[in-house]
């Protein structure tokens, strides 16, 4: 008997079983790609230049894992429980303008982008701008650290949290595949949790629109001029339009307008009473799917648009304060001793949050910089950026730290250091561009959260579903849109 064959299984039987598995995998991969095409689990194809600007042109199935990834139910429960606590925390921190300005004061000296965001924030502080209605559509991301067997937070996204549309579909895809092939594979589709994030985010947007209480006002989605992930956004719009026909018909108008920052600048104005009017339409909710990256502000026009919206009485998702709370620097500040206590009262909630914090350090800590130079593989160096592909690892991390230290001055303040999390790798079938291949992978679980508040009334504070992303374990970064990871769902164990 060969060393690989399990006890009691002849090599011939094992080989036959192996061949059967290959056949099942091939069949499933094709079936899955067809499912994506007919159910809208699609993205714009990089190979087609118009795919980011013209809807319906140059579509390709979103990259996906063929089968859901196993995930312990206890950690799943823990991650879900954290969502409303993080929602609450974001809201509380957003109200402390001094804390945001002070914590980011050194960063602003070396990071132009953060500095511009802080300028807008400072302007709002000067005029005591209050946001009575506050809407947060967040996503908190986690990895399971194999060394400590714990769920640790990677980051909290407060702006443009992506994949509420497509992630629901991946769970559906996996359920469909397991309903058909689960017996052969020994996997039960019922262990894939329901994932209704698209409908729940649409509901949160509609509830914000209701709180705004202007029947003729529109929800405006601010998008990038080129967006290959546009179907994720269209799914949300689709749910809004389909699930709230009563509102649309009864109130005549709950249209969703898509605008770029440049269009908002060209067509927008704020009336003396604070009303935001864009292209002749009163805006109730501004939902940002752009504005999180310096590339979104190629000229002063985009910055003027961001300021204009912030000055208005429209509900901003996120407001400039919510946006800043989601920066890496604030994540690191919140992890310092006694800081959570400034914002939250409930000791159990504080303990739950702290349990999921990985090691986070500011680079004015010379001891930790020295350790990171000695052992760069145990750390991740992060600038104040979003969207994937910005972090620094390993050899580059060491070189960067040594160089920044030599430069003296404040250069180090642009970054934070984070403990590197090491999830256990497993063999997974990935499907990209119609090609199925097997590789060693690690996964990152994101839990979506929605928060809506009107003055003292918390209208909504929920977890709303999940995004599982799986990537080849040798890749450092994790974004799906950035091309590093595939969409996935989970199979509770
Ligand atoms: P972004 O806002 O650009 O998404 P993240 O902090 O999420 O920034 O980092 C991007 C990716 O880098 C993550 O999706 C994850 O794959 C990887 N990553 C980030 N922090 C860590 C960490 N501490 N340990 C291991 N991998 C990490
Ligand atoms: Mg992010
Ligand atoms: Mg991220």
C-alpha cells in the first residue's frame, strides 16, 4: 500500500476516487462559471478597456473559490457579535473631533491625503457642524491567527466597504453547488450561513432616506469614473429599487443617482438652508463608493465636491468624521491602553473589542521599530491608505524602516506597525477567468455592519452579513478588486 492511501483503501481505489474527484471539480467549475453569468456574479474584465465605464460591456465572472471555506462557528459568532459594538464605537469616536485631530496631527505633516481630509474635518469643527442623522455602512475584517487560535481584526472599513452586492451571491452559488454535489463531497449546504448583506444595506439606505424626511429627495451614490466592480454597486441599487417600490411609488421619488466627484462639483450646490442640490435634485443620502483614495482626487474640483457635500445637511455615508475613524492610525490609537474606556461604558463590550485587537504600534516606539527591523516577517507596515496593495512586508519592510529612520524628521509618522497574523493555510480550488486551479490559501472574514442614528434615537445597529475572501497564501495583500483574492463563503464547523 502506498504511504498516501488511507488505511483500508487500495491504491487502485484511491486513484479511482481521485479521478472521480477531478471530474466532479471540473464539472462544478464549469457549472459555477455559468451560474455567475446568469446570476450577475460578475465584474468588468480587465482585458476590455470599456468594462469599467459602460455597463453590460466586457463582463467576466467574479473570481471565486469553488467551495466554501471551513470556519469555526464559535469565531463566526464572535465576529458577528462585534459588529454592533464597533458600530457604536465608530459613532462615539466620531463625536470627539479633538481626539481625531490630535491622533492624526503627526500623520498630517507627512501625508497629504490625510491632511486634506483633516482640513475638511477642521472646517466642520470651526463652524460646530452637527450631523443629526448618521449612517454607517461598515465592514470589519478578521483573520484567524493559527498561533494563538484567536480571531484578530485586520482593519475596520468605514468608507466604501466593498462587496455587499456580490458577497451575498457567492453564498448562493456555494449553496447551489452543494445542493447538487454535496453528497459526493460530504458537505452539507445548510452549514453555509445565510448572507443578506445586499438587502440589508439597501434597507439601511432606505431607512436613512426615511429619516431625512423629504419625499422628493434622492439617494446619491458617488462612484469612481472607472469602476470594474460596478455590478457590486448595481446590485445594491437593484435591491433598493426592487425592495422599496412602495416608497418609490408612494413618495414618487427615491431614485438613486450615480455621480462622480467631478460631476458633483460641476452640478452641485448647497442652498442657504444647507440643502444639497445636485443636477437640480435634492439629495437626502450621499453614499460614497469613491473618495477613499488619493487617486479619487486628481484635481481641486474633487476636493471642492467633498467639502461641498460635507457642508450640506445631506446624510453622508460616511461623514468626514466617520471616514477618519476608519483610518489605520485611529485603529492603532484605539488599541492603546485606556483609550476604549474614553468612548464606551460597557466593560464587557470593551473586553470583547480588546480580545480581537492584534498588536498595533506607532513608529515613535523605538523599541518596536528595532524589533521589526530584526524580525520583519512578524510585522506589517501600513500607510494611511485603503483599497489594498499598499502595505509593506518582509524585506521591503526592513528596508523602508531603515531608510525612514535615516531620514529622521516625521517620515515614520505616515505609517503604523501591526503584528502579522498567520492564518492556517489549506488547499483550495480557485476559479479565475474561467480557469480552475488548486493552491494553498488563507482567508479573511469581513462582517458588514449597519448603523443609523437620528439625534438620540438609534434607528439601526446590526451586523448584516459577511464577505469571505480567500487568497493564495504566498500573496501578502488581500483585495479582490486589486486582483489578489477571490470571493468565497463559509462552511460552519
Ligand atoms: P486595506 O485598507 O488596503 O484593505 P488592510 O489593512 O486590509 O488594508 O490590508 C490589506 C491586506 O493585507 C489584507 O486584506 C490582508 O490580506 C493583509 N493584511 C493586513 N494586515 C495584516 C496583518 N496584520 N497580518 C497579515 N496580513 C495582513
Ligand atoms: Mg480598508
Ligand atoms: Mg482591507
